[in-house]
């Protein structure tokens, strides 16, 4: 594998509930009043979607570690 897999995902304060993350990667992100990370998901399986969601976040509050 030529890239690092995502091991941890979190959302910092400042979410504006635009829904972009859920649109990009609904397996990992769920919209309630604000965006939430779904627990118990194998984040490594959705590395591309998580990175895409982080890139599409207009307020840049989606963070992840590899």
C-alpha cells in the first residue's frame, strides 16, 4: 500500500452542519444537529472517503490521524 490508512477520526468545534462529510463518506459521518463520527467503523476501510470529507469541509474541522 502506498499511502497511510486512517486510524482515528474526530470533528473539532466549529461544525456548521452543512452535511458535506456525510455526503462524501456516509459510512463514517452522520448528521444529527451537528456532524458526528460513527464509532466502531474500521476507518482504514474508508481512508479515501475520510480524506475527501476532510478536504470538502468548508470550516476545516474534520481531523484524522494515520
